[in-house]
C-alpha cells in the first residue's frame, strides 16, 4: 500500500479538514459544517477523480505550508485566487500537480478570495465524527484543525499524471458583491422603512469573520418589536440581526437555532461566491421571490453537474498528450521525395 507523509511547516487560522458536510443532525443541535465554498471543494475532488465527499484541507487567508517527508502524491488546489508554490514554480490556484518526497508546497492568498481547498489523490487519514470528517470549528470535533508541526498521512496515495494541469475556473467562483435575498422569515420585527433601508444600503464585511458567520458594518437595523420570539431553526445564509441592530450573515458552522430575528436569507446559489469576499469588501442586497431562488438552484445544479463532469475526465499521460498534438508540420514520406536536379556539392 502506497503512503505519503506530509509535515505541516505552517498553518494559518481556520485551516481545517472538511468533507461535504454532516447533514441530518441539526435537529440534535449539531451544525452541518462542511466547506465554506462548496463548489470549489467539489471542483478539487472532481479534478482528481475522487469521490465527491472525500475529505480535503480547507485553507484560509492565513495560508498553509507542507513538506513531503515520504511518498509521492498528486494534489489539486481549487478556490479563490491563491498562489501555489511547488517544485520551484509559482502558479495560481485551480491546478493539479504531483508532490514528491523532499518537495515543499506553499499555498498563500493572492489577489482575491478567502478560502481554497487542497485535495489529494488518496485517502487523507483523519478522524471522523458522526459519519463525517468535517471539522466544527468551535468544538474542534471532526477531522480537526490543521496545525504547525503536525504530520498528515495520505494512504492509498497515487500519482495521477493524466490529471495534471490547470483546472478551468468558472465565473461563478468569483466573489459576489450583490446578494439576492428572500425577505424574512422575521422581517415583521422591523419597520417597513428599516427593511427598505436594508435593501437600499451598502454594507461592509468586518474582521469579525469566521466559519460561523460574518458581521456587517452599515446602516443600523433597529428592531420594531420586543425580542420575545421563541428560538427557531437557522439556515445557512440567514441574515440575523442582534439587539444592537447589527446584521450577521450566518455561514457553514452556524448555530442550529436562534432567538434573534432574521431580516432576510441569502439564496443558496450566492453563498459560495459570497464567502470569497474579504473583510472590508462592500456588499448590497437585492430582494427576490422564493420562486426565483428555487429556479436559480435548479439552474446552478444542472450547470455544476456539467462542469464537474467535464473536469473529471482524465487528460491523458504526458506521452498520450504529446501523441495527440501535431508537434511537427510539413513531414513527407521519404519514399516519395522528389528527385534532385542539382549536382553533388
């Protein structure tokens, strides 16, 4: 059995192991967790030909540096506009390459994006919790945080030369600053003018940003009723307003229930692009109907399926790719060369 052993030279905050998530436990108070940017996570695994739920490393803007101690393994990086340094080369994210013993892999933030994903052609050895490797940041349960000096082991490690190269970065992976929201479900706790101001105003992402959510800075959203509502279920993308009138967009590790009113909910198809914004970026909200949200979800699911199927196809080995290219033009059959008319030199 092949195995690759990696040493973590450096890991920034919020770097953790995630799989596709832990659905089905919210009724017990357990968040689903999973990747912040689900589309980029899926792309990293698809580009390697991995099963879609395979665990990967979610990397924040703090970055990650790995040293390969033994073995060779093909990896993929997808998500954001990060910088990947490997084997003496410097490239952007959205790439597949092979890490060999003695080599160093550094992934750092580039011009855009807050999260990227490092997937391996093999099985990342991590502990599971409730049937998932996803890490719940506050408790640390699941695959776990990735820390400096830690060793990571990938079993069944493979070199997949036929998959190396660039991964097409879809337009939908870029940060989205205009967010579509469905008003409610507790917009009745706010005056009509407050809801209108929320939809007309601009908000800035603050540094209070983690896997649970991000607080916004902008027009205050005072409540128009006493906070006597019972706790209710929370969805990813809920825009929750605390008693001080400050809004927070709840994300992957959001609590399962909450007693603060939700003035609106960001539609699911906007969330992956939203999390690629950085603190101090500006956003605005635009109201849409539930029917529009459902229509967009269906369109995005169909588009994502086509994209993932396309990048999951092997490119072929280097020799196979060279055989498929017309590298030399103007070749003729030596048996049909024209007779020479000149004299010998």
